[in-house]
């Protein structure tokens, strides 16, 4: 019981750590996105590229934190997109705010008044509330929408304002929403989420989450192969086991069926997988050594199978 409780607490810890890592990664990518946008900005293309970068980062994070649920990875993808866009908009806001404060200081200097940076900043805050009814980030956002934003290539390095101002008011808000929507769309596509899922959980025991062990059980001579496969297909694993000759008893001649059991050796309560391969001799091209079949064996059937193996008495006792 304590094992499952520990692993549940572990899962929560890993999930919280991953969410935090996603937000931090998104913020860093958004910051880089902002710096790049200072030089050149290509509408629609830039947000998509950034979102793709975010999903690449999510793949690395998934490999690190190994989330099990697809829904959780989807949530992480959306959070990554939100974090990227919030970071970009924060960069733009801080930059514009700095420019506006400098403008206030320059205006004051023109009237022979000296304002410190924080005095000018406080004055600007007052103007924002007076003009837009909002302070800080939202105030600047309303101001930007009112003055219009450019959707063609622009560089804020040239005078600090977009060269073209085509979208004003509701159109500006619509454009921002479309950009955010595009990023969230790229981050939540089923294919992107599948790619970001870690591959490891397939090899973990569903009961105790230990790593599964793969081991060879032995081989079945070609003459017995058909009978052996028939027994496996009827799920008579005890009878089938009697056909498997342990490698300890010497080589079985090619062609033969090789068997491999993937199972949990820790708790023994999860289902096991028995894989059966045709093995020809070393000279046979690899593509002819094909997999014949795969069987899921219930925990109750595993012990009879292992006890029935030829030579099992000497191995298991
Ligand atoms: Zn187990």
C-alpha cells in the first residue's frame, strides 16, 4: 500500500515540477522571440516557428519528467504556448514603457523641469489611468490598440514605434487573439502532443511501475512450431511451455522459434508479454527473422508456463 502512495505522491511532484519547467521554458523562448522581433518580425510565420520551438522543448521536458497522461501533455503544450505569448507581450510592454518614460522625461526637460526616472514613471502611470482607465500592462495595451499596430515587417528599433499602423482598436485586439490562437493551435495538435509523449511508459509494469525485464525462455524446434503456436492461440500456456527447450540444454537447430518474455520481476502482478520469433541461421538476411506472434499472459498463467519449460526443473526447482 505504501508503494502505491509513494508513487502517487511522486507523480504529483513530477507533474508540478514539469508544469513549472514548462512555464520557465515558455518564458525563455518568448524572451528570445521578443529579442528577435526587435530586428525583424514576420506576422503569422514567427508565432508558428516559436510554437514549434516550444513543442521541441516540451519533448525534452517529457523525456525528463515522463508524464503518463496524454491529457496532461496537452495541458503542458497549451501552458507552453500561453507562457511564450505572455513573455513576448511582456517584453514589448516593458520596452514601450521605458520609451514612454523617457519621452515624459524629455518633455519635462523641455519645460526646464528635471524628473527622475521613477518620478516620470509615476507620472506616466497617472496618464495611463486617466487616458485608458487601466494601469500598467493593460493601460499600455489599450494605448497600443488605440494608436494601431503594424502587421507588415516592422522594427521597433527605428524610433521605437511600428513603421506601419494598419490595425486599430478592435482589429488590433483581434490580431493579438489570432496570434495567440495560432500558437495554442500549434501546441495542441494531436500529432504534436503524440510527439511530446515520452515512450518509456510502455516498458513499465502497470501495477508497481518498475522497469519490465526481458528475457529469453528458450527455443522451439521447427517440427514442433505449428503445434506450439496452436496451443498459444488457444491460451494453453502450460501445455505450450513443454515445447520450449531452455538454452541451458544446448542449441536447438535452425530454423527455430525463439521466445522472449517481457514481465515484471518485482511484483509479479502485472500482465506479461510473450513474443515468439522465427530465427533462421546467421546467414539468413535480417528481414527474414520476422516476428511470428505476441501474446499477453495473465499473472495466473505465468507461473505454470515457466514451470512447464523443458529443463525448468533444473532452473526453477
Ligand atoms: Zn510490477
